[in-house]
C-alpha cells in the first residue's frame, strides 16, 4: 500500500498478470491452482477501473432514501440512479460482528449494485455487519437504485436470515426468483423460491455467466461488464481453478466478487428491456438522446424493411383461371 492507504497502481512494463509477475501482493501468494481468468480478461477489467464519485452511506427519512457522503463510509458509488435504468443487487452475507463477544472476527458482508442497462457497476459495500444490519442497508440501496432486483446468496443460512428480514420487515418489492434445474423438470410448476443457492453446479454457472458478460464488454457489446471497482478486480484476479475444476479464492476474501456474480446472474436471467452501449455517454441526453433510455423503437430503415417483407408475405395469391387443360 502507498502512504495514502490505497494500493499502488502498476504502470508500463510493471503491469503483469500472473503469480510470477503479480500486479498486487495478494496475487503473489496464491499457493495452488491455475488462474481462472486469462491475461486478456484481467487486462480488460483493469482498463475499466475508475475512482468512485462518492463514499458514504445510505440514510432513511420516512419513505425517502438519500446518500450521505462520508470519507469513512463503507459504501462506494460510481453513479447515482439513472431514470429508466434497471439495477440488480447481489448480496453475500456474513456473520460479521459476533453478537456474544462484539468482535469483528467473521468474514465481510458485501453487496454490489449493477446497472443492467449499461453493464456498469454502480455501487459497492463491504464491511463487518450482521444479517439484520445488512437487510436494512440493502433495502435502502435497492430502493435508492430504482427498486433494484435483489439476489441474496442463501447458503449458510445467513443470507436466508437477511432475506427473511428484508422480506417480512421491510417488505422489499423486487426479488430474484431462483432459476435452477428443478424449474425444468416435467410435471413440476415453476419455482417461486427467492434468492440463489450456491452448489457445485450453480457455482460453475456463476463463473461462466460472469465470464460471458465480461466478454461482452471486451467485444464492446451493449450491456457488457465494466467492473469499475479495484476491489472486485483484485478478488477476480485471485480466483483459481482447484482440483476437480472447482474455482475458489484460496487466500483472502471473495465476498465482493461473489456479490458481483450474484448481481450478474440476476441480470442475465432477467435481462433489462433496455440495454445501453457502455461506451456511449448515455448521461448526456442533450447530445445522445439514446433511444434505449427513452424506449426501444426500431430504426427507420429496419422498420421499412420489415414492412416490405410483411407486405410481400401477406400479398394475395394471383387469381387462377380454368381451361380445357385444367386449372392454370
């Protein structure tokens, strides 16, 4: 770390993406396993890194939610909520503060807010808090970001506890509905289970879905990921493939990266109706007037082509006449 307490940035030839030439100290001490992400993927992720526009915490006054700036706050934001943009929140709970001892000895609890319409990370939180406090904070964050779709990881019961408080006490309105293999079994109705269960099969799905959205960003495709947050990228670079092709972070925390994956899979399985190219300046409506923000309307030339095709398909058949030789 530098004198300001932040991790120094690697520049020029110093920027390498392997354990032999680590870009941060944590990467140098990954003991076993092969890196889960390629050099190109890490390089792209680093190219999206930006400083947050504010640091602080969400506050509640009646039904109104605000963001209060505080240099010691644990919530970092990269954008304020944008009209007509659809947001997703991935939540990874942890015990955090032990109720018996009052000591912060557990893992971090984290959530990530993703703008599904642009692919940009909008906000991130990570701290030692218990599930009840986490429910209060994610309720405020979700309502602040246009009632974002909430996806809470349930494994270990801490997420289930947070979800129950969020549902029954705060009556949060927008939930991710589990889409697992049971949804496709014949004779069974569609699942109505809330939240995400991390199992061996679903864990692989998390990584492949995240990688797919990351590749969309690498190809400049609309909705492709722009991770923004240095901590997400740092934990992403720590992911390794262990024995049996199981991916994990052997040393350090994985809370922020996991929360990011939960937000991404909710976005992929329940995609927003409008996806904006993340390279565009979608906030400057006077210059761009981006149609995806306003509404999805077909382009004029495409609309004319579709009308012409429809006219040709629906044209009446020519009248047939009869002769001594039969129908012509």
